[in-house]
C-alpha cells in the first residue's frame, strides 16, 4: 500500500457506495488514513465507466502475446476479442 503524499501516513481504500449528502453513487477511491488530512494519491484512480484506455491496453497486450504463440493457438485476425 502506498503512503499519503501530504503527510506520509498509509493510504486507505474507501469502497464504492452512495453519498449520504447527495444520494448519488460514487466509485471506490483511495484516501489518507489520517482524519482531516484529505491527502489524495499521486496517481489518479480509474473512475467507473472510464475503461476505454484500459481495454485498449489489454487488447495491445493480447496481440503481443498472440504474436508469440504458435499459429494453431493464436486467434484468427477476424475473431472478436471477448471483452
């Protein structure tokens, strides 16, 4: 687990939930474990619905792996990747 960039305390994972203030759902996020610090991670967390870049990265990795497999094992170019 990483540390808070503001106070160096361990970060905590806050699970996804519903805001008591607005009643709207929110995605899980990381926050400083020290009450009142409000430190946030240096690296932004992926928000719900923002997975296009992640899927593209997965496809790229799959293609690299596919290139190293024997031709009988590899996916055909016209096969759809199941994600």
